[in-house]
C-alpha cells in the first residue's frame, strides 16, 4: 500500500471511532426580550466508548446543549450547526426518524427521576414497554430482560420491584430504575444530565460509579453533565467547561486538573467541597452573576467576574485555542492561569485592591488526590 493510501485509510478508520461530532452548535430561544443565546457555537467530538464531562454553573447552557443533541427543544427554537451521530446529522432528521434514535441509540438520564418515570404505572411495564417497542421481543422475554437490567443496576429483589410504583422506592433506587430504562435498548450514547444532583452525597457516588461501570462494560459513549467538577474528576476521559453558552476550556481530565488555564475553571475548582476544609468554612462560590444571554458583553463573557481581568478582556472576545504543544487542551483567555501574562494581570488587580479573596493554588491537586 502506498503511503498516501495508508494515511487515507487510517484517517478513515479514526473517523469511524467518532460516535458524536458536534459542530458549531447554536441554540437560540426567541423571547419577548430578544433572542436568548443559550448555546452559542459549541463544538466537540466524542469517541465510541469514551466519556465527556460537561461542567459549568447553573444557567451555563449544559441542559440546553444536551437537549439540542437530542432535539428535545421547544418548537420555535433556532438551531444551527451540525450534530453528527454515527454519520447521520441529527439536526435535520425528521421527527419519525428521531423517534427511532431516542431511547434506542441515544438515551438520557435526568436530574429528577420522577420526571422520566410515570408515577401511576408499575416499574415492570415502564421497563418492558420500551424493550418490547424497540427490540420487538415477547412479553416473557421482555420481563427476563427487565429483571436482568434491574439486577445489573444494583436493585435488590428485582422481581418484587417490578410490581411496585415509583413512590415506593427511595430517590437512589428510582434513579437506578431510570438508568435501567435508559440502558434497556442498548444505546450507544448515554447523556446523563446532573444525574445525582438531587441525591444524598453517599448515594451520589454509588450512582456515578454505576454509570461508569455500565458505560465501560457496554462500551457506550457517555456525556456526564454536572455543575460540580468533583463529580467528573476520575470519572471522565475529557472535560468541557461551559460558561454563558460557550466552551471556555476543554482537555483530557487529568490534563485539565494538572494545568488549569481558564480563570473560570479555576474559580469552579475553588467551589468544590474539600476534605481539608473545616466543616463550618463556607464554600467559595463564584462572585457575581453570569451575563444576560440576550445582551451579551462584547469581550470575554467571564470578564465582569474575573480576578485576572484587563482592558483587553472587556474589548475583545478571546478565541478557543490550544496550549502550545498540547493540541487537545483548549482554552479561551487572554491572561491564562499559570502564565507570566496571567500572573502579572492577577498581581496588578491585587495591587489595585480589586481582589477581596485569595485564590488557593492547592485546590486542583487535592481534587485528584
Ligand atoms: N425554552 C427556553 N426559553 C428561553 N430561555 C431558555 C429556555 N430554556 C433554557 N433557557 C435559558 O438558557 C440558559 C441555559 O439553561 P440551561 O441549559 O438549563 O442551564 P444549565 O443546565 O447549565 O443550568 C438559561 O439562561 C435558561 O434560562
Ligand atoms: Mg441543567
């Protein structure tokens, strides 16, 4: 084989590894106040069998992004860009085709299990209906599959559970049931949107570990959406940090924690509860509020809240660019954390008395440890 042919075939096979390619996705909601730019030019790729964490404060556009991939949006929404799933563009697929993709190929798990469970229907039929619809098996086979699924998501006495209603289960058990339903048809992509935010801390870890085990055993692609960087640490291959509808930093998980570049990511790290904090020390939440998505600022969207802010940040929006020598670590900042320019910017603001709390450089290290 000639070199160019070899090159071409390896390029093609690596293309096939991509399960999901999101290209310049924009989701705008027309409202009486104007166009709400909830997702504003997001691009990323997800390989088969890999996990991507999408992290950002409340309101940063994580759920709208997830729903845009699934096309679960209000009718008048403006959607631009491309969502290639296994070689097909979901953004221009007909409703009927989409219905075959939902559940069977892409499944979602939401924050509140009660929104996806039917409160007046027993657990059994809620699982078997979807199995029978998508897989075309008979009642007895569907029941066997349901029992196996409930077992695999760690529900004790699954046969008894089939006859129960959602309200008879604890929050954690209900979320296990919605995960079982999501897995029922063997999806290739699972989108979990804050799947543990409503649960107790101890149950959270169990559910996150369950998702991780199922994802890797089934070689699914998984998008794990959360406001908590601590949730994705150690559980994802890559992380994309979102702010005001855009990705502001993106990197392999270990790389991100080792070398944070975007002040917003640094601020998110400061707001994770840590063992070394005394139980009565207050968590540092990021000061200020995200910008109005109808009237976005001209420069960097984080500038108004950023301890590194300089005049340039207010005037010009930084592009999403890679670190020199690290093509898979992207960031959007003029004065990045840990660089000479960043340190000087921070120092000048500190000297001018514009920073009223100290940034703790140990935060990232403790999260990985
Ligand atoms: N249907 C809608 N119409 C107008 N604005 C919306 C609509 N849905 C979401 N938004 C706005 O889009 C922004 C992003 O929301 P969301 O994706 O839910 O944030 P996150 O999941 O990161 O907390 C928010 O400002 C929210 O108010
Ligand atoms: Mg959300």
